[in-house]
């Protein structure tokens, strides 16, 4: 059974709440619902009508980021050559990973483990789509798979918040450079 359709203003409020929570998570793992309501320009009642508790809101932020990341793979491939599409997607992964860290730090282990379990296959599928396009174009190595690349990317989660901005993108560039197919391999 589908959820009833929301009024356009209610949907805008819900989206503003999620975006405010996402912005707050980018700044700190300590997110307070009253702060999010203020940032979103809504009252506490509106926030709680949409999200009965903090965990529900943070889970929605996480789910939306996963959906956007997965959808971006096909969009980027339609707009760019495979290596450039992968580069843009990996940039999004960095943004996603920063928010993911905030969500996981703020949730109880049982809640975040469920979220991560449900997001792994779609993300791996999106990455496989990008890698397959690069392999078919002859620009990416053929001896790597999405699961292995995700294992490498997972180490971003070990970066300190203080060094995130200066370290995450350079490390992702190392991963991308390692995925490129060299002339000698062609």
C-alpha cells in the first residue's frame, strides 16, 4: 500500500528539514532537532510530524544520499566519458561519506548497521555500472571489480574530521589513478 500523497507545502517542508539535517551533519556529529527545525524554518510540530525521532530523520538523510549517489552513476555516464563520469561520481562519494560518518556517529549501532546493509548493494551496482563502462571504453583496468574498489574507498571512514578536507580528495585521486588502464596494458 502506498503512502498518501503529501501536499506540496508539506513536501517542501519535509525536504527543507532533510536538507537542514544534512547541512548540520556536515558541520558536526552532534545534531539537535530544535536546531534543525530552526535551520529549516519550520516549527517543532512540523519536524515531529515528518520525523517522529532523531533516528528517523537521520535515516532519511542517509537513504536520500544513497538514492542520489546511485542515480548519479547513469546520469554522469550520459553526460561524460567513463573516466570523467567516475571522477565526478567519486567526488560525490566523498560528500556522501562525510555525511555518512555523521549519521553513523549519531545513530545506535543496530540502526546504522541496517542502513548500511541496505545501501551496499545499490552503491556497489552503481559503481559496477561506471567501471563496466570504463572497461568497455578501454580506459579502466579490467582486473578490478566494484567490491574491491568499495573496500579501498571504505578506508576514507578512518580519516579524522580535522584532516578530511585536505586528505579525502587526494586519496580518492590515487584510487582513480590506480583504476586507469595504462597504455602498456592496452
